[in-house]
C-alpha cells in the first residue's frame, strides 16, 4: 500500500507541473496598448505594465513630462505592439521590461530621438544601449524636444 501511494505521489510530481504549465499566464510577445502611464511606461492587454528598457523619461513633477507622455501616446495608444525581452523579465515594481515596437518603429529609441527621454542603461539589460545613446546624441545635436530648452538655457 505504501509503495502504491509513493508511486502515485511521484507520478503527480511529474504530471502536475505539465498540466498546470499552460494555465500560468506568460507575458505576451505582442499585445494591444490600453493605456499610457508616462513617457516610458504603458499598460497592455492582460493588465501588464510595461517599462521601456534603456530610457528614462521625465516624471510627473518634471519638465517635459506631458510632452513625453503625449509622444508615447501618439506612438502606441490603441496599437498592437511587439515586445522584446532583454535579460530581465521584470523590474522591482513588477513591470515587464521590454523593447517595444510599433510596426517598424523602435518606440524606445523614437521617444529619445524626439527629445523626450534620456538614454539610460539599466544593467544587465543593455542590448541596444549604444544605439539608444546615439539617438540621444542626435536629439541633443538637433535640439529636439527638451534639448531645445536646455540649449537655450546654456546660451543665456
């Protein structure tokens, strides 16, 4: 009797995870954007918060917050986006960390290029950091977005 119980128990340890695995929700590789939080965070279907990797947009109490949020809204609101993971899955707040694409537009880089975010490395997720830094340099050079104001301040 003991041996039968032991076999049944061991079998359940093997079979149960296989049965339950499909029930565990996996973050999607593509999803529709439901809401814009700010210049570097969105909410996608399924209620997942997504934080863009490699960028840092102004926070609510900082200059250019509204412009960054609006740029993000124009790029992705209501659209189906593709999500690419780097090394980490989530940040300490439980947000998915992803590179985001709308068709052929690399959204993380586009917000930087428009001058509404900084390129900021968050190791170990640095796959495109050199490219994002180049986009920031171009935005500074072109005086895009917040860089127009910063350049004017430096000239005064």
